[in-house]
C-alpha cells in the first residue's frame, strides 16, 4: 500500500470515528438498539481502517493525526448538533490541537 493511500485510510477512519461518537451518544448508553448496532458497526470499520493505515504510517504521527481528527471533529459535531459550548477557550484549544497535528505531520 502506498503512503498516500494509507493517509487517506487514516483520514477516513478519523471521520468514521466522529460518526461512531455521534452514534454512541445517540445510543443513550446502548439502550437504543438501532444506534447501538450502528455504533458497533462504525467501531469495527474505523478500527479496521486505522489498523490497515498503521501498517505503513509511523505510529506516533498517525495516531496523533487520527486522534486530532476525532477530537476536533467530535467537538465540532457537538457544537453543531447538540448545542454544546463554542466559547473562545474551547476553540483555542481545538486550534492548538490542529496545530499540533499539523506540526507532527510536517515533521515526520
């Protein structure tokens, strides 16, 4: 697998991780069977893609990028879909997360 394909798989895995977090929230502690099933299916998919990407990519950088996508994506989804706070402090730390991820990617 080429590094470009591995990065694409990693990014898709990160996006699916955000979808998984949304489904997990909608499952209400796995008390909603449909959302619980969707959550579990998304979990299997994002882990499979992450595992495949890690066969080529450096672990530390790849995991940091994946975690950053999940963290910032989940923050954004929470703000947009659930009316969670978007105050300056939260947005500042999201920006710091993005800068850290970009820095790790550029330096690898």
